[in-house]
């Protein structure tokens, strides 16, 4: 956040709470001149000054700095498409979106829902993939079903991968059309 945005934010909050600059200076323990310079964007407050201003305004320092939840379809799209990293290794489809989601969590409109749904879906998909692999290997080892061949393994795995890719692309289109994402089935690991 640059000085002008911080200056506007402090002035707005002070006005909303019905405080004068003098009262804010008194409550925060800062000089009137410091308050005036901060509100004009002439100076950037130190960490201690930000804490004092936040306390005097009865908010957290984070509320003072990150006050605008904005819309960013590009970032949501980027987050959603990052799940395609599962194509390289299944766990990457969980880890990469998780890191991208946590970097902007709470700062972009609809990112929390998308992040949770996407990660829950990828965790569910990865568990399902490994369970099916173990099941197919177990069945083939026991000799109960002789007809399970290597091609059956590849067909089942290919179908699972195809379903995941289609889900990601469909939801990318939904994001661009400003519709809610739909990732199903999913176990709700993140609530």
C-alpha cells in the first residue's frame, strides 16, 4: 500500500469514528504534526506508529494496511489453473494451489471459497487415485480376476486424470463467466 492509500484509509477511519486529528494524536500518543503529515501522505508511519494508530482507531494493523478486498479474476484463474500441476505429480495439484491460495487468502473476493473447494477436490482426487491403484494392484496380485491387465490400469488412471483436467477447465470457464466454482465430489478437509 502506498502513502496516498494509507493516508486516505487513516483519514476515512478517523472521520467514521468522529475523531478530530487532535483527538487521534492524543489517543495514539503521536504528535498532531505526525498525524497531519501521515494523512497528507507526506510521511510513511513506522511500525510502532502504525500500531499506535490502529489501537487508537480500535482496529488491527492488518486492517489498516490491507483494507480493500478486491476482485481479481486473473488471480482466481491462475489459482484454479495451478491445480494442473497434478499432471507432473499428484501432490503438486494440492501443494501449488495451497501456496497460491494462502498468499492472497482474504484479500481477493471469492478466493477463500475457490481455494478451499479446489484443494478439497484435489485431496479427494489424490486419495481416490491412490486407493484405486492399490485396489487394482491387490486384485491383480491375488489372481481373483485374471482379466485385469496393464491396459486396464492405464485406462482407469487415464480416466481419473481426464476427469480432473475437465473439472479444472470447466471451473476456469465458470470463473471467467463470474459463476461459482463447482468441484464435486470432495471431502471437506478444509472448512
